[in-house]
């Protein structure tokens, strides 16, 4: 009988702890990275993007973003159809400044550059956001290699406070591209060298602003881990500083943390023409500072290849299919406090009273050696 009462008491404690925990600290934050392919069909009678979404499909993209709401959307290539992209999305999102379209009247004809970056952030209206725009120090290609040096591309840094008072830092960017022809012929070396400098510039900006805020990095990076030296120069470099941990959501959840090995030679793409062995050019990474009392933990990642299509059911509305991720924002203090003082873990239970061999993902009920019971989200 005592065992029955003991189990009932444990279940009751678990239920109360679960309710308290989720009422106090179970929060999620979701993001989408999307290349809107907003180049005009022609520029000065030169064909540029005739197959792009144009005004028609930009409005459909706006409706898609409204029907698939997230906390923050990072848009790239938002050039000539800004109002169409925001037409439906304005019902649930606020946005930052539009840098302008491909307007040659505003061009810097000395440096042959148009001052637009094509970047825009949308966030749910209940959040508060401040943004700063930063240009890449270097681009490559005026009239070849994807013409990246014709626009003032770069990244935008956002300081976001959620409606629950959680402070996050987000980056949205568009890095230099390579042409399919150069990649297939193995002639994309100058593009990769330029992208590496952009990754290093991004890394240095993140480290310069590093505090206790978790960081989300997203965008059209035009990078494959098998092709670009991202892991060594960005991910490992930040981790080796000792200030933070870094992970790619797709790598973590879909590849068990295994990054593709670096390869030389021509880029062989998948049948869809834009991914490589399932890896896309779009990325979502997250960074957890070691001195923060909160951290991000990814619980889902998806590439929408079915809902983001035109009437034929297979052509994407824009250039790329959207990449989305959802994070749990969790406290780091619960686990740290486990080992405060002389008390140690004695027994671990699930919320339904099952004894566990170790802490499991989610909520754990922990009985300590001093007789106390604690709730731990791991």
C-alpha cells in the first residue's frame, strides 16, 4: 500500500511540476528563411528573370507566409515586388526598411553599384525589433559570376524581444552566388574565396556583439558544407573561442550532427537542380552563449516542397523552397542547480512515474539524495 501511495504522490508532484514548468518557461520561437526571387523580368530591355514570380506570384508568396506564420521571416532578393510580398503578410507581421529595387537612377556609376541589399525581415506584431544593416566588405563579379558586385549585398542584424520578454539576436543575409556553369566546370574558386571572406566577416560581427543573447543565423548562404570551408572557419572558430556553441539545425536534426565531408572538383547537384545530397544553399544556424541563462534547442526543421508550389504542383513559387525551423527556449539554470551543494541525483522519473536510467529530452522528475524532488527540463 505504501508503494501505491508513494507512486500516487510522485505522479501528483509530476503533474504540478509539469503545469508550473510549462506555465513559466516552455516557449517556442520559429523562423523561416526564404529567397523571394524578386528580380524584375527585364532591366533596360535585357532579360533577367522572366521565370521569376513577378507581381503575380509575389502576392501568392505573401499569402503563403500568412498561412504559415512564424515568429520571424528572413527574406532575400526582395527587390522589385516589396509591396506585393507584404500585401497579405501585413495582417500579422511588421517589417523593417526596404532598401529599394533595381533602380538604375540611384546607382553609384563610379563603382557600378545599386545600393539595395534585397533583404527584409518580417516579425509577428507582438515582438519588438531593432535592425542594423551591414554591407559585405567584398563581393565578386560585375558582369560575370552571378553579378554579385552590382548590388550592395550584406546582412542585417536584428535585436528582437519577444512578447514574453526573451531577448534574441538574429542575422539575415545573402552571400555571393556561383553560376551552375562555373560549379559544374569547377571554376567557382573566386566565388568560394569571396564567400569565405563573407563568412569570416559574419563570424567577426557575431563575436563582436556576443553577450548572453542566443543567436539565430539564417539566409541564402549559397554555400554547401562539402564545397565551402564553413565548418572550420565559422562553426569551429566560434566554438574554439570558448564563448558559445554553434550548430546547423538541418545537420543536427536530419543528419545526426554529421557535417558533409569537404570535397574538391565539380559540384554535382541533385535532380532538383539546387540541392546537393539533400543539402540546400539556405541555412539556419543557432548559437548559444555559454554565459546565458537561456538557450535554444531545435525541435523541428523543414523544407516545404509541396505547399510552396505553382499550379503545376512542382515549380516553386520563387527561386528556393522555404526553409523553416522551430526552437524551444529553455532555462539553463535548472540543470546547473542540480549540482549545487552536496546533494546529488538519486532517481530519475518520467512525468508518468516511470523510472529512467538517465535524464531524457523533455521534462524529468528528479529525486535528490537529500530527499527533495525537482523538475528538470533537459
